[in-house]
C-alpha cells in the first residue's frame, strides 16, 4: 500500500514542445511525436541545419535545456520526460486535431501529471487550451528569436520596401519620378520668379497621373504597344476580304449621303408641306429621289464587298465561291430594279420595273443552274464534303 501511495504522490512532468505548422516534417523530414532527450536533440539539430532561421529549432533547444535543468535538480518525487509534437501546415482544425492525437499517444506512453509547454510564438501558444484540457499546464515558455523582434522586423521591412522603390522601375517612376519632375519644375520657376504658377502645374500633373492610373490608360497603352510590336498580319486572302468589306461599306455610306443630297434638292421643288398628311403625300417621290441618288454607289459597294469574299474563297477552294458569284450577278442586276422602283415612286410608269423584276428572276434561276453545273464539273477543285454538295444543290 505504501508503494502505491508513493507512485500516486510522484509528479510526472512532461516538457512538451509544440510545432503547430509542422516545420519538423516539412523542412527536416522528422516524424512526430518525438520522445526522449536524444530524439528531440537530434530533431532540433536537423531542423536547424535545414533552416538556421527556424524558430521552432530554438524552441526545441530550450525544451532540452529545461529538461536538463530539472533533471540536475534531482528531486526524487518528480519524474521528467521531454517530447515534441506537431500540427499541420494547413493550420486550423486539421492542425489542432493532429496535435490532440499525438498528445494522446504521448500520454499513453508517459502518464504525465503536469506539462511544461514550450512554444515559439503566439500562434503556437494558441494550443494551450487543447493541452490544458487534458493535463494541467504548470508553465509556458515562449521563445522569441532576437532577429524576429518587432523593431528589427520593422527596420528590415522598411529597408526592403525602400530598396524596392529605389530599384524597381514599376514603383520608382511613380514614387520618385513624378515628385522629381515637380521639384525640378519648382526650381526652374523659382529662378524666373514664377513660383506662383507652380501650384497650377502641380494640380495639372497630379490630375493627369490620377486619371491615367484610375482609368488604366497606362496599361491600355502598354497593351496596345505590345499588340503592335507582336502583331502578325493575317494571310493575304483575309486581308483582301477585309479591305474589300471596308471599301464596300464606305461606298454604301457615300451612296446614302448622295441619296440624301438628291432628296434634299428635290424637296423644294415638291414644296414643304404644312402638316403630317402633306409629308405622307410627298414621301414616295422623296424616297424615289433618294434611291436615284444612292443606288449606283450602294450596288457597287455591295459588289465590292462580295468580290473580296469571292477572291478569298477562290484561294481557299471553298465551294461558297459559286453561290457568292451568283449573288454578285443578282445584286448587280438589282440596280435596274431599284431604278424602276424610283421611276414608279416619282410618278413614272411601272413597265420598266416589271421588266426588271422578271429579268432579275430569270437571271437568278440561270445563275443557280450555271453554278450548279460548274460545281458538278469541278468537284476536285473545291474542298467540301458530300453533305455540303447536297446542301449546295438544294440551295
């Protein structure tokens, strides 16, 4: 009975080092939990060799020091052991659950009655409630390496940013270049006694900088410069098609302008009506004069755009070339139909319009038959599938 009471009265103290972000395994390849003085000392040396600036290595050395100090005191009623556990680099719940699991393994091996917790900062000290909920924590030793103190960290951070501003063109242009220009202008103006207008120049420069940076004009200009520098022109056939489309659109716009001009000239001869009904009465002849003035350039513009596409499809051996050719013939003949329509709208006879429509229908049918025969006789020239051939025939 006396022996059992002595075992119960004996204190079993565990010096526990906690590495919450798992630097031991990540940097030194050491699996945790690490139990015993020899294992902890070897793990601390391995971690220090892999990263001399790692504060967790210093915390492990401190745990070994505390263990040696308590062992040297040689109190018979106390038993001491040292161990290290780690969490996860993911942090959060994953790290805490791993710490709890490894602590449970240690307590099964060494039934500690109290724990001395050794950590390397405030983040590892957050595990204190996890440990204390299982075994009482009698002491917490937090190790702060001298090079990581706040004042030295602030000085190092400030010098790093200062060097970046001084050497990096992305920041030096704005933070050094713009103030330098303003100071230079202020010095020049002061020589000629015009320093009073410096603030006008300052506001102007500041507004330009804010507008350029705010709307991203500098990035847009840089992107355009890179696009021009790296631009590779498309194939010749694509350039011909694009140029003809632009030229055709310009001809159509000019044609519409000429039609508007012709209608404006005819309006005084028809008389300006005083009411809406009068405008409706002169709308047909005004439309006829507009068609007469615009039809030539509009038809030519459409034909030019179609001609560019035809050249591209010819160079690509595309079967759409034939349908495009038929469309060009029909558009060209539509000039006669437009002319007949304008004659009718301006008060002339409709015989020319009827004749133009009938001839246009015949031309359209003949064009389809001709291109169908040409397509059948030159299948080797065009690159198309059987489905395209059937679709072409149906079209």
